[in-house]
């Protein structure tokens, strides 16, 4: 894995911390990793799958 740095609004950080504090995610990094994965699946990989399937 590669390390990246991001800037988030304070409200996002507070909400991430709430998810971590309630043990929904083990830490902020894992929550962000899963959010990015879900976004990629929804917005990129699914479109590629449909495009390849249409060929």
C-alpha cells in the first residue's frame, strides 16, 4: 500500500471518529479505504464491467 495525505472537513473527521469509537470500523484508515473501494466499485469498475459485457 502507498501512503497518501488528504484534507477533510472537521465534520467528516468527527463522523469518522464516531464510527471508530463505536467499533463500526477499527480505525480511520480502514474506514477511508473501504469508502474509496465502494466509490470505485460504484463509479468506475461497474461501468467498466458493463462496457466489457456489452461487447
